[in-house]
C-alpha cells in the first residue's frame, strides 16, 4: 500500500509539519532547521528542511522507505518556484499540465527539474519503496524573493523575469535536464556541513544561492536556445565521473589524456569538452589542481619532506612543484611547511 501526502505552505516548517502529520511521526527543530528521522517501521533515513530569508528554503530527502511515498505539492495563492535535484535512484514526477505529451515521467540520477504549480496545474513526485532515494529541493517564494532582486529588476532578462516576476504562478513552469557534477559536489557540501553557531546558516545559504545561480543561468540559456551543445548525456557524465575517480586514485602516476579517455570509453575531445563544461577547466589543469590540493594536504598532515611529497603527487621536479604551489596558494611549499610547524609548536 502506498502513502499519499499532500503538502502545502511556502515555508520549510509548514512542509515538514505536513509531511510529519501524513506519516504520523514527530519532527525536531533546531533554529532554522527541521528534521524527521524515519522510524524503523517506515524505513530509514531522514527528511530535513532549512529555511532562509527572502522565501528561500531547502527540503532534503535521504531515505530508504518500506512503502512507496507519493508527495503532491498543493496549489497556493503564491506558488513557489522549485528546483529538484535527484542524486540517487530514479523517482517519478507527475503533472496535470495539459500542454505536455507525457504527464508522468522518470527523473533519473543526476537529473533536475525546475517546476512551479500554475493557476490550474499541480506537480507531484513519487519515491519508490526499497530504493535508496536522495532528493534535494530548493523552494523560492517569489513574492518574498522579489524584495531581494527588486534593486536589479530593471536589468533582469526577459527569460528570468518570466521565472521570478510571475509571483502568483500564472504561467506553469516545467524544465527537466541533467545537472553538472559541480552542482552535485555543492549539494554534498551542503549536506555534510559541520560548522557551528552562526557560521552554519551562512554557509548553507551561500551554497543554496550558488546552486540557484548556476541553474538559473543554465535555464536562461536553454530558453534562449543557446545551450544545446553544452548539455551532456547521462552516459557521458557517468564516464567523466569514472575519469575523475581514476585521477584521484592515481595521482602518483603520469596520467595521459588519451589513455584516460580510452580507459573510460570516451573520445579524447569529448572528455576534454566534458571537463570544460562541468569543471570549467581542461583535463590536465584538473589533474594539476588535484595534485596541488593533495600536496597541500600532505604538507599539513604527513611527516613527508617536500621532495617525497613531490613524487607522491606525481610531479618529478621539486622546483616545478614549488613554482606551481606558489602560483596557486601564494606561498612556497617550504615556507608553508615552516608556517604549519610554527603553528603546531605555538
């Protein structure tokens, strides 16, 4: 038997309260965060909501449930704009919009939806039972958010005005696409934040706006018809993920772009363009940055000397490592190591 929940309200607290009532469970609150920990009879995992200023909030599902859960977003007087990101098993999305051919569709791993209820349309999502589900939803109450962007409203593009100025949801919105790996990384940084006090909400809000900005730019370009060549296929994204894993696991080894492309089953040009799209850099620059990041970590945490670290990260020249390190971090590795030792002995 499925569980059907209709959730309403433009705040995270209201959504979590609705969901908790539907599931017949309790929720906890700590400052601007609200959380439901699933009891064992329903499954495992949690639903978490975080509320920010100007009508921006996050609703997060990280669950393995024993009954399929169907969540419908009720029509409101002010219908929020929602950005849904799926990082795990496929979920189902359904709408009653009359101008689309397939009202029910699958949202695969690494796909996102931008949607909003209209005057006569609604949206819902379904999470299947016994499947690990990881869903991240940003909601924007456009009436409140209008106050934030009012200063820039004269310069807003026609495409973004269509999204943000329609505070009553007269025009329904539905856009589905793959999202790049840097968004996935930002979502993970949001989820794993361990800061305390006022630093945590500031960090979480910053990460939320980082995602909004990137996705609104992508959506705006799509509406303008300029982004077709930049969209990567799911299979290509998976192979680029595999390439990233190889790079991170084999930093000690000299990595050749052509060999790397062959190992993951991509054309070298496709691999390069994929890295440019996702990471805004070339494969070689990505590898160099990862080596320098590891070198910095080893300087901070290991007992290795600089020469040993140089070879550990796959660079054959200590002087070249020093040059690259200073270009990236503004300090020579020797001086950085001395600074760390002085801090530890203080």
